[in-house]
C-alpha cells in the first residue's frame, strides 16, 4: 500500500468537530430591538412613537445623553421603524416594526445597504462627510429611506460640520440623519437648530436592578437582590455599564451572593 493511500481524506466523510457558538456579551445579547423593550426612557419613547404615528417625522435627529443609555440602540430601532413595510410588504412607517419583513431583518442583522453607520470618533474629517454628501443624491436601493447614523457626532471637525450644513438645510426626501452624542454642547448651534433633539435620561437604579434580574434569570444564574442593587448603584444610570459589571461578576461564580459582591465591588 502506498503512503498516500494510508492518509485520511480530510473533509470527505470525516466527522468534523462542531464549532462552538460565538460568545456575545450581555449588552449585545439583550439589546432592545423595539421601543417597547427600551428601559427608563418612557417620555422619549412616547414622543417618538407619537411622531411616527402622526407622520411628523424630522429629517434629522440628535440623540443625546451619557454613555450606555440607549442612543445607538434607539437609532437602529428608529431606522427599522421608518423602513418597515409589514409582513405583507404594504405597510408604512410604524412605531412597532414587524421584525419579519426584509428591511426589518436586514437592519437588525446590520446588513441593510440603505442604513449606514459611521463612528465620528474615528472618521472626523471633511472627506468622510463628503462621501455622505455624494451618497444622499441617490435614492435607497431596497428600503423606504436611506438612513445615516453618525455616532459621537460631536467629534467631527469644524470643516466637516460646515460641509454637512447645506445638506441638512435642504435634505432629499428619501434621506434621514440620526446623530448620537454624549457632548451636545460641542455640536455647532447651526447643526442643532436643524435637527429634532431628544435628551436621554440616566436610567434609574430601580429600573436597572429589575433589568439585571431579568438577564440573570435568562442566563440561568441566581443573583441576590442586594447584589443587583450594588451593581445598579455603581452603574450610575448607564444600562450598558451595569450589564458589563454583571458580566464580570458572573465570570467569577455562577451563583452570586451579597458578601461576594461587596468584596468584588470595593
């Protein structure tokens, strides 16, 4: 028998070990996908819901607030709400996106060609904004609106803001801008005055604690209420920070008590 004959045929009738599922951090795994799932932003959600229901939709939104309160999450939900066509493909903008139509599914999976996200923390220059300005002239490919989500928009340069100003003054009907920022005071007033602004409140400790309890139960672990209270207090109004803290805690032990949390939280 030749040496070649003794070699196994890799990939042909050879069992392959199953690839482990990629781990998702809690903040992503339990990120809200509808307005109804948003925590601690009732007034803002009610205003957005009414605006969508009445058709009073601005062409540009500014979402402001401290880190981890749901600004980018809301931007993505809003993108789905504006582009949802319903299960039958005949629906219009809705505050309760169906989640099954093509725009809903592709936006949720971050693969919709008409919804573009840009991080202004790393793309601050006028050339980056010119790419957007060139793109707004063309209509959406597979959605109702072409939506640009710009995170940490306050980090754009003065020249970039100036380049964007004309487009915000006379935007095409098929384009919506959603800006998110933790420092709205750094955005030129000429930009702010052309946007509908929504200020996110810090999430209350009680709301954070209740949400963390839901997540712990979904993960199949027991966390004492006193421990959750400590985490909620340390998060200082940030839902994302509280989930990161919970994740660190769960990495220590599957069953967490108050005394262990106190030691860890010093």
